[in-house]
């Protein structure tokens, strides 16, 4: 039987989100219905609401979530009612050109549920990143459910489903930070702070955090930054160079995703270093760089989609590191909120000291 539950929907571009009743169908073949326990508020949800991703309104927002499998459809193996899972947006297909070449972290055809969740009048919803988890229940492809140790609190586990994984992965997978590297991170929201923690985990020697907000920088220090730079007060490129013997960092991560931060990241990098773009730009943004600098500075300019993660490989491993006290994931949960508080959480993103607001159901 299709179920009626409450969910947070962006009905129109730029309009405040609303909590409305939605219809969640039974799981079809290869699908699962998950009772959501916690879902973090990510900047990407706000990008959706502002029409910055695409214009397929109405969106069912929310995509960094953990919960318990309520039911599975035909043919689902390895997943059953009662399993504690983190939802992912990379259920690899195994068949696309990336998967066939042994690079499933780029999967171009990741699975999502095929039956639509709808408004009460039948209007199909576009679930954010194919998840839509600011809802009491959500329908996903079974491969979007990654089982992890259930002793991790859901509000902590859920964050691995997007921003924290994206940040840690930008450092350890895309940037390939290694022991002894110098690393700089622009933007210390949930994603950038996770990149800081990831760089520390990988054994970086210097981890330089850059933000406009001193509260964010203080938090970044707690998570492993060895130096912090407030870009409102200091030119971050010069500061990073000064902290790295005049050279720039080996790996620079842009977790803001604006032309000005990307340009700073590009020039704050040592010769032959790597710059990683993990912040998501909006369609109107443009970048202008002297092509000769792209050539003569060498190295790599990479984008990081979801931290190049493989959920089945990375989620259980990072949960275990958390449970062993080696990865402070709990520090990313600044506040837990109700389902009606998502719009207020978007507001708080622009100012203040919030890494993640997490909706508890
Ligand atoms: N690539 C991916 O797979 C992926 C996954 C999740 C999120 N994201 C994206 O990552 C970005 C960050 O997400 P978040 O949730 O951490 O956002 P957030 O809003 O919580 O954090 C952004 C941080 O950047 C800082 N900032 C803004 N302008 C700056 C500047 N000029 N210089 C230095 N710092 C600046 C802000 O003060 C804030 O602390 C967003 O664009 C989001 O869409 C990407
Ligand atoms: Zn694939
Ligand atoms: Zn996200």
C-alpha cells in the first residue's frame, strides 16, 4: 500500500520550503522503502531550492540520511527489513562505460528508484540527488542503502551520505593526500571541515583552513587544521604560500565553489600540485585564467564528485574509524532540528557557526 508521510518540498524556485504530505509507493523490483531517522541539511539542498541544479520542481529535498529498511521489493538480496543503512547517491550500475573500465567511482548511470514519490495530487517529485530524505519515509534503489554498524547514532551516520564523505573523499580519494603533504582547504562548512579531518587522517603535515568566519576556523582547528586564515582579513594565497616555505600547498581543496575561491586555490598550490574542486558552482559562474598559468604551474586540476567514494567500501570503514574514536564525526552535528526547521537551517548556513543541522524524525 502506498503510504502518506510528511516531507520537505521546494515547490517553486527561490520560495521557502514547505512541509507537505507526500505519497511513497511500495518498493518495486530492486527498490527499498527506508524509515528515515536522521537527515543533514547540505548546501546542495539550498542549491536545489534556488534552481541552481536544474528546474525540475517540485523537489523533495534532503539527501544525507540514515535510517532503517522498512521493506524491500522483488529480487533484492543482501538487504532486509530492519537493516540500519546510510543512504547513498552512488548505487553503481556495473555496466556503464566508467564501471566497465573499472572506475565505478565515476559511475555515469547510478541507480535510483524508478517509481516516483508524488504530491497528494499525483505530481511527481524530483528527489534531491535521487534520495529525498527530509521525509519520514523514502523510496530508493536497494543499492542506495549501505549497511553499517548500527551502534553509530543515526545523526552521525547520515552525514557520511553526502557532505562529510564528499569532504573526506576530496582529500583522501581525489586529492590523494599522503603522509607529509601540505594541504589547504577553502571553506570550512560541513564539506570543507571534513576535508580538513580527511587530510589529518591521511597524515598531512600542514593543514591550512581558510574561511571568512572565525567560528568556522576555530572548529576547523579542533578537527585538525594546523593553521587558519581568515580571508576577510588576509590574502589567503599569500598566507598559504608563507606557511609553506613560499611555495604553496601540495593539495588545495576548494570547498566553496566560486570563481574567486577557485582562482585562489589554483594559485595557492605549489608547482605540480593538485587543486580539487568539491564546492558546487552555479550555472552562471565563469572562470578566467591565463592559459599559460594552467600550463606552467603543472600538476592537476580535478573535480571531486562525492569525494570519489564507493559507498560499500568507504561508509563501513569510516563508521568503524568513528567507533574506534579515530574520526570525530560527532563534531559535525552542530544541532538537531525538527522537520519544520529546514528553512531556518538554510538561513543559518549564511552566518554563524553551524557545520551541520540534522533533522531527526
Ligand atoms: N562535490 C560534491 O560531491 C559535493 C557534495 C556535497 C556538497 N557539495 C558542495 O560543497 C559546498 C560546501 O557545502 P557545505 O555544506 O560545506 O556548505 P556551507 O555553506 O556549510 O559552507 C561553506 C563555507 O564556505 C565559507 N566561504 C564562503 N565564501 C568564502 C570565501 N570567499 N572564502 C573562504 N570561505 C568562504 C563559508 O563561510 C562557509 O563556512 C557547496 O557548494 C555544496 O553544494 C559538493
Ligand atoms: Zn556505472
Ligand atoms: Zn549534499
